[in-house]
C-alpha cells in the first residue's frame, strides 16, 4: 500500500480513506473475498474509524457493482426514506436567522426552528447504510457475513486513535452536549478527546457483535431495529418500528450513457450520478482539448452551469415527482444545451437564474476491484458531521439525518412527503473501456458531482490511470458565478478566465479525497489509486 499513489496487483485492490479501511479491504481480498466483500468490509471499517463521515446507521450507501462473471452492472440504492407519517408541514420554516450558516441556510435559503430537520429525532428516517453493506455482501459477496464484520470488531476490541474525529467533536461540541448519549459515546472521559487519545467504542462493539451473530437485518426488523425505532419515536421523532422493518435497498439497472468509446454507469435517482452523466454528454459534443489550456477550463465552467441548472430545476424522487430522465440523458438534448457554447466560444454566462446555496457533507468513498473482473464503486455518508447527533443509548449507534436532505419548504420537487427518498449528491461512477473497467468516486457535497465527472473525462480522453485521474486542479460551479477553482490551477489560466469575464473563487481544495480502482483486462491485473490510500494484494 502506498499513500497518495497507486498500486498494481495480481489479485485485487481497494482505494479508500481512512488508511486502515483500505488495509482491511485488502486483507479481505487476501482471505479469498471478492471486490464486493472487500468494499463492504472497508465501508464498515470507515464507520468505526470516522463516524463523523459515515456510520452503520448513516443515511445512505450508493453503489455501482460490476459482476465480473456475468458482465452486468447494477445500481445499489440504499438511500434514507421519509417515515410514513412524515408530512410537508412537519418543520417550522422561518426566514434565515442572522449568522446561521447551516444546511438549511446554505441549501434551502431558510432556517428551521431548532434545526429540527438536521439535529434531533425528527431528522431521522430509516437509515440505509447497514442495509446497503448487507445487500452488497449478500447479493455479490462470497465470504461469510461474520468475515465482513470481524475486522471492524477487531478494531473496536483493540481501540484506535480518535484521529480526525477529535476535531469534528470539538467543532460540534455545543450541539453534541445537547444529546447525553452522544456526548457519552464521543467523549467517554467526560472531556474533549485529542487526536492521539485511544478510543474504545464499547457500546458499538456490543452492537456489532449482535450484527455478527444475528445478521444485518436485525438492525431493521430485529432487536436492534426495534430499539432504534422506540428511542426515536419516544423522543418525539416520526420513525416507527414499521418504518424500520419495511426498509429495503433497491437493486436495479443503473443509468447508462456512452462517452466516446466508454460506457459510463451511474446510480439511479435520487442519487447524484445523472448530473455527472449529463456533464459527460455535453463534453462529448466537443473534440477533446488539453487540460493545460484556457479553452478546457472555460468550456468546463459553462457546461457545469448548464448541468446544475437542470439538476436543481428538474430532479427529485421519481416515485413522487415527474423527472424527464430519458430526455436529460439523451445526446440530442445535450447537443441542444451546449449550442450557445459552441457558437459563442468565448461567451461567459453571468445569468443568475435563481439563488441556490451549497454545503459540504460528511461522506467517504470506497473503490474495489479484483482479478476476476469484479468492480465496486461505493459512496457512503452520514450526511453532516455525526448526522442527527441522536445516539441510541447503550448501542453506540449514531443515526444519520436523511430528513435534512429533503427540502423543509413545502411545494418543491424535493419537499418532504411520506416515504419519499431525498435528493442527494452521492455520485459513484463505473466506467467501462475496451481495455479496463474503472470505479471512481469521492466525497464533497455538491462539489463531488462536478469533480467526479472530470475524473471520468480524464480517464477516457487522456487515458489517465487511477492516481492520475484523481490528481490535478479541480473546478466547481453551480448555476452562476463565481467559479470555484483550486490554487493548483495554472495562474496563467486563472488570469485568462478572469480576462474572459469569469469571476473566480480560488480555494485550497474542491471536494474531498478521490479513490479509483480498475480491472486491467489485457493484463488480468488490478490497479487502484487515490489522494490518500490504496491497498492491494
């Protein structure tokens, strides 16, 4: 394994952060597991090591799976869902409070009384993370379930440093202290932990032991599922035992498009991959140009605006609102959308169609591949840091806040409704080329959609390897300027964009660490790389 590089192996590899999660995935491969076993085990380890980003009761797992035996690609959607009793007026929506800069203010341009859709029991719907890991293993894995859970149990038994979790706890200390069970779990010594303090998550260890013995479904229709529902409903939330017991991830055909000589797959709505496919469709309307040119970055900025305007105007849960999926994915539609960019190559669109905000969320990504041609691209999320901040006493289970991904304002496409899945930004991609199959993904809120489309473009147009694809400058813009670019973008290009009329916001980073894993068909080998860790056997 190599930090910030890539590995080439004869058996299999996992790219993920934190680093121990990548190692655990590699050890699962070494014991005879396939890429899906490795991805499930690595995802579970992420839940132990970095609970601010994801947890076994995190709100979403979104994945693409390539079955090497059949050659078929699947979409696995384990998104949260609104409880059956949820309704459009369940939150008290108010004008933005001065100084507030949370999810509601950034994304929905409002405030909610007590931030009830973000923190607390009313923020909780049936969480998808454990079910997603369970189905990923159950449908495509080959090891025993206990072998998926055991590495995380070992982590808990030995204890591990708080690491980056310590800073996340410090940032949210005033809110955490409103929830006694969460405070007890995250501050077991009664004080703020340091990064070097060793954490023994004893309650989580008990819950994971139960999962190992009773199976993942116990977290929904068994003893643990009932404890979760009873605690949330008893605390004033909408979640019930029936909501938990009836929860099922969706395994379906993915969205599919072509980009030049590649076929690109994305998970179904209401996940974020459709927008990434739209970006690629629009890029395909132009001949490729080198990424060290002004033309490349100006064109990307204009295409991102078009894609994001469509996303925020049309998308939602297709079971509740009419979404023109086939039209949005069609090549003719893409050609029509970019016609002005083609005719007026130097034109900078400075329109402000409507105000929209942005927020970063707590998310991680795991990519895995093996020498049998199995490939898995898995994005996992708690939502914001530590999700709802509701911990079920005695379990160590911090519940995700899927309800905050629904718009608290009534009358919108993504507004709250019973059994509605929230629009989210997870956008894992799976790219099939004649010589290799690549899983790609990253965390980063709305920014990750834009960045992952560029990663796919680099893989196809420039032949970039896993590590090359995730490296280099990044850009993100939604419906209007300014355009966010990283400082690593050449200053001459930055100056050129400014001279054209772009407004730039230059930042240290856009989105989070990206991870790719790929099966190299001709060599029969596996390569993986990321901004942080890749581990192979």
